[in-house]
């Protein structure tokens, strides 16, 4: 059973296996990743099946193995884009000289390579080949190209090779590779001792016992933020509207339904908090009256009168003091002007703007495209997984908290702050 403190606990690892004799070590590698708590999906090149059987890898990973673009039996499509979005990390082990060359040049002639080209997560490769192939200028150039694009290279070891020769080219040992991948997620406990609130998901405003007004929020963005802050050591209270998501590791979750309930719970929790991230999609209006019985349909139109809900973020902004307050702005037009206005009105330290005009941004998906806006300017990020966006938000929160701590120390010692 994996420890909750394992950096791989709950992480999605896409394990790519290519056609090398070192593929036999992928079985042990898969086992180590699973034992550390990762969910492992294996993608093999067609040649890799000659070195290790799909049955072995499917049994160890507990998922069917993916090799082809579609299943010839029933035509089911294996979406490389969805795989790339699902993954928190793509690890290709073993990675042959052939696959490395194709990755470096953008060749996309098998599922593993198209998935690599679609992946938005960190990618690591563990090269495995004969010593002369590894030392060849072409392979070395390909590795440099990949490294310059952010691919992590797990150095091969020296020793006896399948050819009988001895030298550098042996795939790193599974223990080394698993530790390397864990290190990609191993967060320092930079927020230890901090209490954070995160609101997430959609609120539900009852019309009658049967019907309600709500929105499309799945909670994924807010849950990713709660998980990220907890992974960095913060004590996180996640105040959640209705979602179908599991509670992130180490997070205290409080379920609420309506905007009014979310208001009461969040405002009460804020007293003891060092900061809050307001990611929930909260109803701005709620029915003025909730019918106690099911509204019956008539022939004519039905009018439901709505009244304003209280703005939770604005209330926290008014009581903020030196706490960190992060808001979201979900816009469909005049994005930056609307977000800047919310930044000021609600006294956020910064606001995370996502626009429904950007593909892959906003509700439900596993990705988001956001711009951070504060009083110093704008930072536009590329399309990233929601987990990665959460990490960038946590980085900013850390910076703000460190700045405040430095300023407080400087004030206490009579020195001018930075
Ligand atoms: O949950 P997902 O499917 O992953 O989708 C993520 C998301 C699109 C919901 C998320 O990224 C997002 O944008 N959340 C904020 C949505 C929203 O309500 O934005 P807004 O522009 O209407 O509100 C501005 C800010 O005020 C937000 O921080 C909001 O949480 C807060 N607010 C709004 C109204 C209210 N009554 N109380 C609030 O606290």
C-alpha cells in the first residue's frame, strides 16, 4: 500500500515502452511505480511487444495496453490527445535510438509518438542501446535537442550490454528511474504551517424540491489547487459545491450546496486562515422563493424571480488584512478589463483569468489556459493541465507569502523591506 506522502500517490504516469531488450525491466519499473501509488497506463510501440508481452504489462499496470491507433476488432479509437491530457508525466523507458530520433524530429508514426507530441506534462526518457549507438553524434544531438525542449534524460549506466560489449548505454535501473519520476513531483513542504481555504465546484440554487439553477463547473480546477497546496504542506480546507471528484490526499473537505451555504462556511473558515483561493463557480442569483412543492406546469410562461446572492470573495476581500486572496475570473468577452475590475473590487492579490473563448480552457476538461493578473501586470500561460496551472498558482502564493514575511521581519528590525 502506497504511503500518502509518496510523491507518486495518485499521479497518472504514462509509461511508454519501445523495442529494446531492456523492455524486460519495464515490468519491474511498472511495479515500482504502482507500489508508490501511481496510476500507470502503458503505451507500447509495435516492436516492443516482441520484447515483453502486453499480457505481462496489462497485468502489472491493471489497464489494457495501448499499441495501435485503433482496435482492429471493434474500431475503438485510442485518443493520443486524451492520453496526453490524462498524464501527469510521460516516461519512455526503455527509449531506443530510433524513438529518440523520431521524438527529436517530430515523426508521428505510432501511438506512443503521437501521444508524446500531444503531451503537455513533463516527459522523461531512459535511453537504452548499444554503446556505439549511444555515443553516435546523431543520438547525442537528438538527446540535446530533446533536453533543450524540456525532456528529462535519465542517464544510462555503464556495464555489460546485450551485444556482449561493455560500455555506456544500459538503461538505468528501475529503482533509479522510479525515484527520478517521483522526484518530478516531490514538493518541498514550502507551505507547512499555513492554513488555506479553496472553494471549488458549482453551487446549486433550488427552485423547488426537484429543480435547481447551477453551472458547468466540475470542480477539477479547484480540486487540483487544493491537492497542490496540501502537497506543499498547507492545511487545506476545501469548500466544495457538488462534484463527482474524490477528495485530494491530505485535504479536509466540506460539502455545501447553495451560494448562501458556501458564503457562511467560507467566511467562518477565513478567520483562521492564512489565505484563500476562490475557484468555485458561485451563483450570482438565486430564486427569491423556493417552492416547497414541485412547480406544476401550466399553459403559459413561468416567471421565476431571482435575487442577488452575497459575494463571498468580496466579503473576504473586505476582511483580508495581510492574508493572501486569489480570485478567478471566468469570462466570455472583454476578458482583461472584466478581470482587472474584479481584482480591484474584491481586493485579490492576483486573479486567474480563464476565457471560454480559448479552446481547452474553463469548465470540465483536464486543461486550462489562464492569465495571471495583478497590479504589476499580466502573465499569460500556455495551455496546461489543470494540475500544472495549480502548481503555478501555488508558486505565486508562496512568493507573496515569502515577500510578506520578509517585509514583516524588516519592519520588526527597523530595516527597509525589499
Ligand atoms: O470546475 P472546473 O470544471 O474545473 O472549471 C473551472 C472554472 C472554470 C469553474 C474555474 O477555472 C473558474 O473560473 N472559477 C470561477 C468562476 C466564476 O464564478 O467566476 P466569476 O468571474 O463569476 O467570479 C469572480 C470571482 O468571485 C471568482 O473567484 C468566484 O469564485 C468569486 N465569487 C463569485 C460570486 C460569488 N457570489 N461569490 C464569489 O466568491
